[in-house]
């Protein structure tokens, strides 16, 4: 991945399983979208997660906090559930272990055989929707902070509400 390419998450969602490929950096810049995707998957009763870091060029504490959140959610589920992270490079593996995430999240360098690895990934479709939701909530918070902001952000809020209503 070249420096000019955008970081993203590629996903393959099955009935109760989610495979996620991290492309580029996983940071606070894309953690919100990732967290909302995770919440949505958990709401849909998906209980098996495999996150592949082979193409991850780095991650920060915000993103690691989201991984910890998912691990804790999986740990609290009654019944079969699992979170597996794989292909951590040396630096990401050190971060993962230094923060104690290995204590409750399964790490594997090569858990899946070639026959069971997903071969089709698509870009996270919900990214633009989640971004619009976050922008809408941010502007609504500004209105809550001061009623004087209602007239300033009325058009932005209306556009985003209409966009989300269409989706």
C-alpha cells in the first residue's frame, strides 16, 4: 500500500462471522467508523470475529481501545463467541501484548487454512453512513450547547437528516 492510498477496513460478513482486513493505519481517524461497524455486527448477533492485521501499517491507542472493547464484549457473551487477531507485525504485536490484550483476545499468526480464508472482501459500505451520523450528531450537540446555533447549523442538519433518511 503506497503512502498516498487511504487506510480502510475490508470486510466479509457471513451469518454469524465477520472477517476484517485492516489496510493501512488504524487510528483515531477511522476508529469511530470501526466501532460503529462492530456495534452493528454485535446487534445482528454476529459472534465470531477474525481481524487480520497483515496489511496494517500501524495502530494507535484509540484503535487498540476499540479492539479491547470488542474483546470484552465477546468475553461477556453467553454461548459460543470468539475474537481472533492474526498477522500482527512485530510492533503491533508488542503494543497488543504491552497493553494486556492477549490476556482475553486470541492471537494467531495462521489460524485459518487456505481453504477457509475468505477470498472476497468489499470496502466497508457503512463508512459514509457512519460518518454522516457522526457529523449530524456533532452539529446537533452544538445546537444543544446553545439554541443560538440552531439557525447557524439548520441547513447542515437538514441535509444530513435527509441523506440518512434516504439510506
